[in-house]
């Protein structure tokens, strides 16, 4: 499959309808994804990025239907991660001397993955490549989200090829933002930001300010995953600016795991208390051993406070609680509050351990947490409800 974006630019990527996890098993892709590759034909012909290795042969066959491979003058590798560089090995067997334009880190990382000394041309921010009636301008986007990440801008057509930035894991036959369900699109774009870009938020702000300072008109943003932003493309740039500035909505998220439902009952009683105190607060509740971990992270991203609960087991916490806390810590959320809760039978260590982990993850602890012995009775549930009401007073 391919489709024409305009007289110069074609999409020649691969839509992956089946994909359900990405980065190994680290990222759920409920709606599949796409690996977007773009072919630009001016006096010179350019291929921007490729696709993931399992689709190499299909990608090349498709590309051959568009162009004699020997007519490709330049390859641009905006990012070395295998979902975009994966078809390079197959492609370079056919056109081994074609220059690959990428950042210095990009050349190193591509060599690190494929162990080939291809004809790399290292570029920096502001470097250009003349294509005839238009040119490409390169912008390094270090750590958005890898050291090598780069944007490429096409003059004349005013297209920003942003690679992962502004992308979404979202397979669709309708390849434009104005042709898909906007709620689905924004949910996937936010999930992508929350789960992948959160640690680099300060760099996102700086990079967007830098790109805007170039005063280049942007008619279209073509990311490397999901749909193309052609209707008001600036909307996703504005969203990124909002998300990058310690984003939060009027929301509390409760995340728990439970052995015999005691910690679940504590969570629900706390939520009742929160609701009784503030009906406008959005409350989301997840069992971390059952809910999708990346969906939970999206809700943490949207929350001003999170409450994390676990039964105590073996002087510790349940494994799904440990796992989600590890993910939360890695993402480096800022300006969020938190507290712990849980049931116990004897040691009762869970709330102390969870509080310590939340503290290490950069959350401001609201209090020392609440624990209830065995299964909370009526009085215990009232204590939990009051705990919820007190949380509202402190956020
Ligand atoms: Fe879509 Fe960072 O690769």
C-alpha cells in the first residue's frame, strides 16, 4: 500500500493491524500501529525512514512499485530505533552506496544494531540538503526520545517529518487526523506522550520553542507512527506544550492489588470518601494485576494525586504493585501528590514500602497512608472514607 500526500510526497510505510505490544511487552498497542516511511520526489529522490524488520521484504516490494530503487538519491534516518531502521539491511543490499543522512548518534546506533559501515552522512541542526525546487532542513531532537532523534523539514511543502514526536500507535485506513475519531486519536497521542516522552518533558518544551523560533510555516506534520496531522497541525504542538508542563487534570487515580478483596474494599471506601467531599473530581480505580499498565500510566499522567495500595505479603508488596511503581518511578512525573493504603494480617509493611517508593518516584507524600487489619469492618470502612475526604483537603 502507498498513498499520495501531495505531488511530491508519498507515504510508503506499513500499517501493522496486528500489533498489540511494542518495545517487547512494555507498551500495549490496542489499536495497532503504523511505521510511516515517506518518499519525496523532486529533482532528487529521498526516502525518509523505513519500517520494522519483519516487514522488510513487503516494504521493498512496495517501494519497487513506486520507484526504481537505484533512483533513490538519499535516505534520511530520523531515528535509529529498529521500528524505523529495521528495513535498512534489506534496502542497503540493493543500493549499498546510497548516503544515509542522520545525526552523529544515529550513525553510531545504526552501526550498533546492524554492524554495517554504510555511507553515513552526519548532520546537525540547521544543515540542509538541496533537492531541486525544495530542500530539507535537519533539526536534531536529542532525547526525544533517543539520543539520535531528529526532525526533518521539507521547504515549499512545509512538512515537518517529526518521527516519533507527535506520533500515536494507531492503525487506520484514514491516514489523516481529520478523518479519524478525534477522541481515539487524542487518547493514543496522550498515551504515547505519557508512556514514552514524560521523562523528557523539559526538553520537549525547549525543542518546540526552538523549532517555533525558526518561523518555518508548518502545513503538515508527518510522524513516524499513526496518522498525519494536516488539519490544524499546530494543535498537537500546543498539546505537547501543555503536556510537557507537568500536566494534570482534576483527577485522582487509585491503583491497588489485593489478595482477598480487603485492599479492594479499602480502595472503594477511600473513593467513596473522595466523592462525598468533591463531586467534580474525576476518580479512576484500577487493579494493577488486571488493568493494562500503560492505560494506568496514562491516567497517572492526568492525575494531580495517586493513591497506591497493596496487601502486605512476605514483608513486602504484591508483584503488580511493585511493577507499576517501577514504571511510575522511571517516568519521573513531577508536581504530583500521593499516598499509600493496604490491608494486612501481621507485619503490615506494605504502606511503608509503597510510601518510600512513591517518595523515590518524586511524588509529594500527602500522609503516612492507611492500613486496615484483615478485612475492614464498618468502622474500618468509615476510617477509609475519612481518609479519602482528608486527601481532598490536601490536594
Ligand atoms: Fe518509533 Fe523510537 O521508535
